[in-house]
C-alpha cells in the first residue's frame, strides 16, 4: 500500500468528523423507527420459532415492548419482553462515520457499503433475537410451559452476552476493519 500523504489523512479526519455529526443528528431522528422495525421483525421470527403469537408491540422512549402469548396453550397468558433499542443502536452513528471516513481507501464502494450495512443489520438482528430467545425461554420454563433445560438457557445466555458485550461494543471497528481489509485499494 502506498504511503499516505498528510492531505489524505486530513481529508479522512475531516470526513469522519463531519459525517459523525451529520449521522448523529440524522440518527436521533430515525432511531426509534429503526428500533421498532428491527424489534418487530426479530419478534416475528422468534414467535414462529417458539410457537408464540405477538399480542402487542408498544414503543416508549428508548424501548420497544413486545407482548407474546402462547396461543396453543392459553391465550390469557401474556409475556412482556422489553427491548431497549439504545442498547444495540448507540454505536450506529460512529459506525456510519467510520464507514464514510474509509471512502478514499476502498474500491467497489457501492458493494462495500451495501455489505457493511447488511452486516450492521445482521448484528442488530442477532442482538434482538438472542435477547428475546433468552428471555422467552427463561419465562416459559419458569411457567412450566416448556421443558426445563439448563443447557438451553446457558446457550441463549452465552449467545446474548457475547453479542451484547463483544460484538455490539466493537461493531464500528469490526465493520470498519472488514471494509478496509475486504475492499482496500
């Protein structure tokens, strides 16, 4: 790789700073809609896997609460799972700014940014699904509606903890690294 000039470094820093503030302002406007859509989509998948039905989806400040019901067993049972959208979306403006700052250094930009955004969606979907699977499995086992399995709880707890503590925290840098390594000029 060719040596970077001071001009390229300054452009990159400037692109990062400007894009961060632009994405931050935009993200504040759309994050609730994004969180609602992602949570609803993940909850529909989980409802199908767990043989549950979604009774309601409510949105508060930074939280989407999904109410599930085990329709095959008893429709009167309601299970509320609150998902804090800020927990998994707080890094999104930083991720988008890092992606923007790599503009000068990557080729096939349309494909690169498409793949990076897809990765971002997958990471957020993984967070929601592992969180809801962990919570629903625990509640259903406590209510004796599902066979008690400590290994299943352990697996869901591990997957959610790993996603929350490792992947979500390093998401901007993982996606930036992916873009740079996969698409660098």
